[in-house]
C-alpha cells in the first residue's frame, strides 16, 4: 500500500468508515456494513485513485481533510 493510500485510509477511519484489505491487496471501504468504495492496491490507471475517492465522497467522506 503506497503512502497516499495510507493517508486516505487513516482519514476514512477517522471519519467513521470501516476499512479492510482484501486478499488481493485492495482497500475495501464500508459504511454501516455496505460497500462504499474499493481502492486498488496498485492502480495502473492514474484516474483510479480519484474515482475511488469520488465514490467515498458520495457516501459522506470529506477529502482533503
């Protein structure tokens, strides 16, 4: 997990989201037991991180903190 994803994970957990790392290295984000977003562990597309942040923001995530 790179340093940007670690910062995002820490901010998600501080705002009440649950996070878990899947067997394949993806970061799964849950809110009230429902999947909110899925961050790729090693994204090959430069937009992948931004798209996942957008999914989390739709669920109430404030970024940047």
